[in-house]
């Protein structure tokens, strides 16, 4: 089957898996629908309900393609990545509109999501010509010592819906440039975004079997990928609950696994901060992507003298935020991803009413046609304590907790008092305080005088503590997830030379 639209144009299109270079149906014969979260009457498409047998076929295709792809010179592999990046750039607007329709983020942010894909494709294309190892002097004469990276085999890539193009690119690009082949399972909330990406990968020239797409549920398709003995490495981004389950299962097989999980990111506002700038940064980080970023700011830790002026600014500006379909360029805040997400946010708002003081928001948004989608008012609570549940647990929605503290020391303690460690920020005009924060904050990313979002692809991305398991995406360190090191010694002395022995006195 090609990328099928099996019915007349007016009807909902049906899309296939992509296995061994062919678009195909699932062995289940079943499909599932993806809906527009801004108007759930709008069905984006029907997608294959994948099975274990489908995954087995995709793994077989990836295994078959591996020797050829591994032996393709890395610069040649990089050229295909570059072609893919160029196609993404060329189709940016179409992809961004499709993304907004399928998962709701406002169109400007959807363009940014595609752009991250372009950026990582170009960065990793360059790695095709770098991929550096070490060449070091040997301790013995007439001996050469060096290390090289080699691919692991088939990479299983499992992604969430909140960056439905950027995250698959963050994972597939380093996996592919290093010579691995891929089985990719996207979130069931964003199979169309994944399909559009894979169409462009095929067009860019990745040979059949190098990149395979299987849609379907986490329990069926995800588990089959995680449990397969023929998958050498799993790269997963998603919730901590799913990540821990994957870690347990892969641990039994000593399989390599890279986990990028939840966050509870804090912004510290000190007394000398530019409060207007802080307000800009906090609102962008808290309510952008409707609070559904792993790097979203959900805790603002503020020293007491500036709590009231900051809250006044936050409330005034939040009141002006416009909710609606992200396809409308005037809209600031789109819908939540699905009904379950809206229920979860509502339940945390109930908790928040008991723990803090509701400043603004606190309800589902239903006016002006919003009841057709999963909209929730941007919500702020004041007077939250650092260990309150709304100050500790990932809500993944537009809910911000303002936590008052006495000074920098108590702000730093409160910031670090979470089980997560992805992103943090500090607003201050004092260079000494800024450097203290850069030293003290226990997160993988720290911003000074900016919100908690805005990572660029050429530095490592990932979190401390329960946000992950020590791996990083992006930057050249992303190659570590997808490669084994091989150290090579070449002795050209023509005689036996014993390291640590023959070069010692006596
Ligand atoms: P999720 O529910 O954990 O799902 C993530 C992916 O895992 C989806 O493709 C899902 O498939 C799949 N999955 C579910 N159960 C599985 C299983 N048993 N085995 C294998 N795969 C399984 O997370 P989400 O709601 O999509 O994403 C939101 C979370 O991602 C938040 O916690 C957020 O903080 C985190 N996130 C972290 C980062 C980071 O870099 N640290 C970046 C973005 C998002 P289905 O969709 O079919 O269930």
C-alpha cells in the first residue's frame, strides 16, 4: 500500500505503517483515529493499530538493512540527513499546520518545532564528517592507539506527542547518521505528524528498511519494541511512569536505554530582577504549548519583596491571553492534548484550591466554541509551599504555582526540592547571584534572565535526577546513545611488545 487515502477525498484518509520502504496495513486489520484537540469533530486521519507481528516485520526489515547502512560511509549517510533537513525546511509551513491541527500548539510554536527538526538534521548531517574518536600516543614505540564509534544495530525509538516532529528528529538523526537502523513508534495522539516526517525521510533517500514506522498503542507496539532481543538500544521520551517501566524491562536484558522523562521546572525571581522581563519569560514558559512542555515553568519561586508586584504583572498579562485554535495567529494558548489531560489538570486545580490561593483561571474554557475542544484557562496559584503537591508533581497543563521565599538561599533550596531536574532559570541583575545559580541549581539546563524553555540543538539536552537516566539528546553527546566505542591498537614494530611491562625499568 502506498501512503493510502483509501476513500474519496471528502472522507477521512487512512495511513499505513512504513516497513522495508513500503506503506502497508497492520496484520490486525484495525485502525484508530487521530482527532484535532481544538475541535474533536475534526478527524485528522485513521492509522494502523499495530501488533507484535507488525513490530517483528519492522525489526526484520531494520536488521536486514543494517549491514548495508552500517557500511555506507558516514559522510554519505550525512548527505541523506542533509537532504531530509532541506525537505523539512521546504515543507515547514505545511508541516506546522498539520502539527497544530493534530496536537494543538499554536502555529508559531509548531513552526519552531519543525525548525528544531531542521536544525538537528543539519547538525547530525555534519556529524557524518566528524564523529570524532581519539587518536592518542601509545606508551610503546611503533604502536598506534585510537578509538572509533560503531553503531549498535536496530534502535527502537518511542516518542511523545508534545514535540511530535522535533523529538523524533532528535532521536532518529543521531541514530541514523551513526549507522543504526530504526523502528519508530510515535505517540498515538500524533501519528499523522510521524507519518508526514517519514514520508519526507523516504523522499530524502534513506534506503528501504533503514527507517521503519509502526503506529499503535504503547501496550502493544511499545512493549514489543522494548522487549525484543533484536533491538539494541531504546530511546524513549515520555512520562516518568512509562519510562520507569521501560527501564525495568530493558534492565533485564541489559539493553541500552536513554530516558527523557518528566519535569517540574522552577523560575527564581530575586529582588533586583527586571520584573517585566521576568513576567515575559514566565508566561512564555508556563503557558506556551499550553503548559505541555517538559521544560514548562510550573513553579515560580519569588523573594517576598517582589511577590506582589510580580503577581500583579502575571495576573494582568494572563488576563489578556487569547484561547482558541492554534491555527489562528492571534491565539496565544491552544487546547490540551486530550480529554484525559483536561481531567488531570482539573483534578490538580482542585488540589491547588486547597493548597494555595487561586489568582486567576481554574476552570475549563468553554466560551466561543471552545467546548468543542480540550481548553483550560491559564491558571495561577499564589502562596504555594515548596512541598505542596501542585508545587511538586508534574501537571502538564497551564497551571503555575507561585512560591514565596525569604532570600536566595531559601529560593535555591526550594528550587532543588523536587525529584525532577530538567530546566531552571533565575532572574537577577546581579552577576554574582547569577553565577551562584549557575553553580547551585540541580538541573540539566539553567537559564539566566530567560524562561525555562529555549534549548538549542547544539548543546546537550536532558535532565538530572528522575528526569532521566544520565543520557543526553542533541549536541555531539547524542551520539553516545547510539554508538559503542571500539579502541584499536596497531603495532607496527614487528615484535611482541607488552604494555605495562616492556616499558618499565628493570
Ligand atoms: P507517555 O504517556 O509516557 O507516552 C510516551 C510514549 O510512550 C508514547 O509513544 C506512548 O504510546 C508510549 N508508551 C506508552 N506505554 C508504553 C509501554 N508500556 N511501552 C512502551 N511505550 C509505551 O508520555 P506522553 O503523555 O506522550 O508525554 C508527556 C510526558 O513526556 C511528560 O511527562 C513530559 O514531561 C515528557 N517529556 C519529556 C521530555 C524530556 O526531554 N525530558 C520531552 C518531552 C516530553 P501511546 O501514545 O500509544 O500510549
